[in-house]
C-alpha cells in the first residue's frame, strides 16, 4: 500500500528524532550502559590537535653546563646538569677513553654534579635524561673539553706502600711545585685508619704537608693514604696528576728515651723496658736537640760530611755504621767506631748526633749500635731529654709530636 509524500516526510522526521534520542542516551552518564565506556568524553579541541597524553611532548627540560662544544673548561665547579618541569632519571658522563665520571643526582632530582675532579686536557661527553610527572622522557647530549695546564704537580709521600712502620710515623707529602690553593689540595688528600682515629694536617711552607693523629698510632692499625689529585688546581694553572692509594700498617710500639745527662738510652717495647744502652750525645758546644724524634731513614753505612750541615771541614766520615736519621737538618742516631768504648755512658762528645759503640764496617751484630739498628724500624720514636738545647722544631723531620694537638689542628 503506498504512502503519501507528506506522510513519508513525517515518518522520516520521527525516525531521525528517535535515533538522536537513542544516541544521547548511550553517550550520557546515566545507568544502563557499559561501565568501561562511561567515562567523560575528550574535548573536541584536544582530539583535533592530536595531543593526547600518549603523544604529548615531555614537559621536562634538561640543561647541561658547560654548553655543548665548550673548551678550556675548569676541572672543578663548571660541570652541572639540571632539570626543570621534571626530575633527572639518569646522567652518564664519560671521558674520551670511555671511563665514567662518578656523580650524584640530588635528593630532589633537580640536579647532578660530579663527586670528584675532572682531568685536564680531556674531552667529556654528557648524556642526561629527565622525566616529567607523566613519566615522559626528555634527553640531552653535550660534549666539552677541559683546560690544558701550564704545569703539573705530584706529591712524594712517606711512608712507602705496603710498609710496616713504628707508632710515631707521620704521613708526609712533599709537593713538586709550590701549592697556593691549599684547601683544594687538602680535599684531595685523605688519611683513614682502622680502627678509626681522628687525624689532622698541617702545612710547613707551600710544599710540605704533614698528617698525624693526636697521639702515637695504636699498634696494629691499618692506615690508608688516598691521593685524589688528578685535575686539582694546586696553584694558578698548575694541576695535579695523581690518583693513588697507599696502605701501611703500624707495628709494635717502640719508644726509646735518650737521657743526655745520664749518657744512656732506655728502649721501651710496648711500654716495657727491653734494654738500656750507653750513649754519647752532643758535646757542650754542639748539644743534641731535646724532644720526640722519629726515625725516617736507615743506612747500614753512610757518609757524614760536616760541610753539608754547617760544620765545615770538622769531620768527613765515609763509613758511619748503623745510621738512622732523626731530623732533616742532620741529627742521626748511629754507630761510632772512632771513639773509645769508655766514652759511651760517661761523656757527650758528638756534633749533635746520638752515638752508640760500634765497629768499623758494621759487621759485628753484637755491638750496641747493631742491636739497636736491627731492633728499630722506620717510624720508631727516639725522645731526647735533659739536653742543654732547645726542643726540635716540629717540621725538622717527622717530629710533629712536639706540637700540642690543639695547636696542630688550629
């Protein structure tokens, strides 16, 4: 049966209206629909821009200093990585040999800096990544080259790596160039001990650094000297090149007391007397220093020439036996074969050294000098008392024990 044209238009309108009503019901938040499809619709403008959360760029921005391609960069203070609009997730810095530079991301995730110094004349690469609050990543890469030094320096150290030394041993460094940036160099020198003990350092002039605890080391202590001086600017344009660890052990405690007035030395081992030895110290016109002096060198035989220590041609002995250095200025405790045996224990006749009876050639192990030499190690303490002289200066050898601890630290 046919339908009139007017009626056909009315039916079409009714069908279209019903369809629109159904569409509105399915898209709304009312009940009856599938829960997984019931969330709010995306704004039309967002869909049109194509910037949904899955495809939007990260809001995190990574900044690297120095700028990409920079040269003549300082080895400390200039390398920094930071993030804004997000937090750093990884930072990798490597030198031109592929070695990674240690560093730390700050607790807030906004910055990174190296934990040590960079090396000189080296190209470094930096690769850093940051994430925004949505987890979207932003990366940045840069390279730079550090400064070329005008000169370099190293520190010559005492004691030797792997050695066992006496309780009076100080850690001593002599730098090959004058140091004016002392705090920077001190930061690159560490001394740690097991069991732990407080140590402090003290400079003498611009090239000598001494480090010690408040009192003599405890026997058995393991000590490590760390030299992290690579890239440290010790003076303007002068950079360190050392990166080394030195390990040594403290042996038994031996402290020997030389009584210049009584002409004898008492040797204490672990606080117990092991021997009393007759000696001859400095004559009245050349008295021996008072104070605590540390054995720093040992020679079975050595030459002693008065010209080298301000005594002109008064003596030149080419084969002094069993000699052990106590001061830089030339004080030794040594064997003496040229004086009569009756001198020892009765009179002081030397030019400032402490002498013990010995034989020429150092071949008799039973002489007092040979016994003491063989019983002593580098770092043992020889303390002189009751001499008519001043106390030895703290920097004249490894003799910082003559300075009070609070003054040493000041």
